[in-house]
């Protein structure tokens, strides 16, 4: 072809108007529903002697792109299904569906694959793309509990080592999640498809969490991410429970009271075992509540897989139509969100605290108190969730722009600094999930930093390279930081 037409917008016709084809079939076939009357547009392959009207422009599909050119002659042996001539005034070039492969992907394939949108599943695709960049999730099944593995289960009454029974297989979500991560991280080569369909994992998630992610309905990327992580973690715990049941075989039906107590205690303790998911993204939060009446301090250590940070409320007009309004809101930072998260929270009114020190056996005392959260144990990968959606009479979205850094130091938010030099408080950003638009008409995309420090945008099946400045200028919803 003499000219390649690309991009996301149509080129103007000679009359200055924009025209689009009414239908395309991906591949080498271009279908136009309403050809102009009087324009033959098809090479004549018959022997009737009729004349073929030569158009000024030949437009045809090749390698999932539309080309436009003016060759001196068109072979009469060409198939109607692979080439159709039309008048340039009637039709101008237009790129095929954005999910189709192009010459760019053929000669410069992305370092990882995109994911097919199977019907309002951008929330699913974006969360998976973020999780796929966690290096320790590569070859996940090799790192999970296997048959024969001995696991220490700590109980108050008794601690024992539990062996995963032979024949115990990995759970369905764990298998599908591992397969999906491997497929995403495998870079396409040559003519290989640059995206694939993750429907097997999505189906496994829907089976486990029935009615949570209905088909052809928008969903929440944070909720989906948590469901995947929780499912893999719980499938690990189920393996431990199967070992406990084998250890206490027959106790549940015929054992005495003390044995049953030990058995139930061990089953509860299995939920506190530190699984591989906990080792990678799990941390601990220190919570302290101070009663304002007696000054008693109640401390609690709670595990977490991600941290949900508050987003400052700000009334701004919707971007991008009012860019100046968005520019005026750039004074909010991720550090401010952390400061708000770790500040003293006053417990009053309906949120009064039950003070065990003030209460007696006969009467429970509700007291005013203050509560504060601090980081107790830092994870290897820190996942931050910006709470943009709030549920009241209606569900609303907070679109306040939050400036997030490439490198984050969380030492100011820790209860105490780690004594182990290997457990640094410094983190580096390697992925983020953006939500744009409103609740009813929103879309998720993921921005990913590869090992060679290049940034890419994963928009469902499309993976394109972007500048770092572009990746740091988004309406972030999930942030993925790696400890450095």
C-alpha cells in the first residue's frame, strides 16, 4: 500500500466529512453494507466483457488495519472477500477494532499480554494485570503448600505440626490464577496473539463467590482483587484443615470432650497460619483504643492484605471537560492520605467504645475513646486502595486527584521501625489501576512498570507503551508498591 492509515480517529474524506464503515470482519475481509450506487468497486472476474470502473482509491483490510492506496492496476484474480474497491469520496480509511492485532504488535510486541474483555470485565482485567506484576506470584503453584508439607499450627491448648495429606490437590482458583499469571507474563512473539481470554479464572471466581460478579455487569476492581487473594489463601488453609481432620480422624463423631475441644481449636488456629499470600502481600496493623474515662489502652494486632486510605473530599467539575478545575486540585498527596489514616479517630455517639476496664459483669460501659492505627509489620508488596467510592443513600465517587510518588517511605506511619535491615520502609511503585468516568459509565485501566523501567498501559486486550509522566498523572484507585 502507498499509505498506512492508523490511530484512533478517521481521516477526513475529500469533502471534509468523516465517514465510518458500518461493519468490519476482523482479518482480511472488509464488509461495507451500503456501497454507492453506480460504483462497481469489484474487479470483474467474468467473461461477459463488462467494464470495471476504476476507483481513485483502493481501500482494503490487511493485518487487522485498513490501508488506502492508488495502485496502477488491480488484479482481476483477487477474491471479493479479501479486497473491495470503493470510491474514496464514499469511504475513508478507519482502523479496525482496537483489540485486533496490528503491524505494531507484529514488529514491536509488548513485554506481556493483554486480557480480553468478555463483557464489562475491565475491573477484572485491571486487577489481574496489577497482581501479575508481583514477581513472587510467578510459578505460584510451586510455592504453595503441597501434599506431604508439614505446617505448624499454633493453638492455645496445644501446638502441633500438621502434614498435608497425600492426594491433596491445589484449589481451582489457585490453579487458574497461576495459569493466568503465567500467560500474562509470557511475552508474545511474532504472529502470536498479544492477548488471551482469562474466562477460566473468572468462571472459577464466580463459582466460589456466587452472585458477587454477575455477567455483563460492572464490578469493583478492589473487591475482585481481594476475592482472588482471599480465595487462594483460603484454599491453602483448606489443605491444612484436611490434615487436621486426618490427624483427629474419628474424634468429631466419637471422641471425648477434651479431644473434640483440641480438634475444634486446631481448626480455628488453621486460619491464623501464615500462607504464601500472607508472606507476599500480608502485613499487620497495630490498633490502640484509649478510653477517655479511665485512660485504659486496648491494643489489637490485625492482619491485612491491602490498606484502604481515605481520599480528601473536594468538589471539582468532571475531568476532562474542565481540565483547569482538575489542575487546581493537585495539592493532595498520598502522604496526606496516610496521615489521615494514622491520625487519632474520635469514637463518640453511636461509635462509643466498650471499655473492659470500666465495665463490670453486671453492666457494660460505653465510653468516649480515641483510636489510632499504625503499621506493625510491613509486607514485601504494599497494595494501597484509595477509597473513592462511598455508600450512603446512593453510591458516590470521589474524583479528587491524588499525587502518588514513584518511591514511598512509610517510616512515619509505623509503630516502630523494623530492627531487621532487610525489612526496609522504602517502597517503589510498579503498577497502578486507574478508574475513569462515573459509576454508571466508568472504565478501568492498568499502568505497569516493567523490569527495564518502561511504563505500559494495559487497557483490556491493548498494551501500549507510555511515558512515565503519563503513568504518574492518573486518577489512581489501586497502587502497587514493592519494598526496596
